[in-house]
C-alpha cells in the first residue's frame, strides 16, 4: 500500500571499484510503499525481471551515479554510500517527474557493514535539517556467516534478509555493472 507520508530508500554499489574503468556504480532505489521497508527473506538469486516489474509499479524508481577516480578504488562502501546518498535522495525528491510531496518520514537502508556511528549521525542530522520529522537509517549485511547460512562445503552464501527496496538496489547495481562490462568490450570504446 502506498504511504504518502513515508519514503524508503535502498542503496548499494557495484563493489567493483578498481576493476571497472567507468568507476564504482552507486544505486539508490526508492519506494513509497511501506511494505518495501520491511525486512524479509529473499531468494539467493538476482532476478532482473522482478526488478523490472517492481520498477513499473506506482511509487517506485531509482537514480544512480558513478564514482570516478583512484580514491574510490580503495574506499569503503560505507564511506562511498554515506557521501553519495544525500545527493541521490535530493535528486529523487526534487525530480519534476516525481508526483509525490516530500514526506515526513524517510527510511534509508544501506547494503554492507562498516557504517560508523558518526556516519549515521551525519545522515540523520542532514535529513532532519532538510525538514524530515523522522529519519531511520540501517544497514544490512547480505553475506552472513551464521550456521544456518552456510553451504554444505562451509562457504558463505548470500542470504538477503533485508527490505525489498534494498534487495532491488542490489539487483539494479549488478545489472548496471554487467551492462557496463559489455560497454567496455565494445571495440569502439577508447579508454
């Protein structure tokens, strides 16, 4: 159900800094559907058709950016996501194609660990200063080492227990990365 008073975001990056000549891809998906902010289990696969169906539904969308330069190849995901999420969120909220008013509550979910308290506080204060009454920030580690998450061989398995908006960001970041790999293989690309 669409909830005009709440918007939730999922942020992920392609995690291929240093490997991809076009840079690190950072994706921000958003939803006005409160169900998309609830933590749940997802399959251990990325299904682009589910992403496309989700994006076609009312109240869903995304923005992305590229982080270019050597400094991004060695920086943590947490730092990259903390620095890029405010700009992507502002672009989404002020996009003339977005028919919704700016809500009172913002929920921001990040992929990965390593988020320091100062980073969370920076983001909370930033968005409170923009006028949000409630700012919720959380991160989810989709690769876990708990016993119920291991394969028989003992390797870690992707086990996304996260909000749907974050799961969709993961699929989109991967799709954009795979598209960029094809672009780099184009014989007319000059690096």
